[in-house]
């Protein structure tokens, strides 16, 4: 079984890729055929979130947000060819710290 962060990375890549398929269709004039892999990616996204270790869905979704932000900046850089600036990177680092606290913090 993959650790929680690996599931989050998979979920983020699938969510961004799936949403980008809709973006490509509606904003970039690509074929509606882009929606088929996009919807499959969104289904894998939802399944990946269920594999993250936590008793509560809301906690998983909150922790996942930080990983999503980092993945979105990676998409910005690798796919859209626009480098994140230092504030993007600083903000992403803060979010990952928050993700770690939410996911692995001691529970009473």
C-alpha cells in the first residue's frame, strides 16, 4: 500500500489532469474527446483520496489541499511553461507544513 503522500500526489495529478481536459476543451478549443480521459482521471482522483489513511474524509480533504497546491505549481511550470516565483514556492512550502500537521499531528 502506498503511503498517504503518494496517494495525495496521484490524486493531485489526476485531478489537475482531469480538470485540464475540460479547460482544454472549453478554453483552448480542443476536441470534446479530451473529456473521456479527463473523466477517467477524475475518477482515479476520487479513488486515490479514499486510500489516504484517516478516519475522517474532511481531514483528508484538508490535508490534501497542500499537496494539490504544490502539484498545481508543478503543472504551471512543467505543462504551461511558466516558472513559479519565490512567493509561489514559499506559499506552497507553508501549505505542505500544514498538510503534515493535519495528517500526522497527535490526536487526543
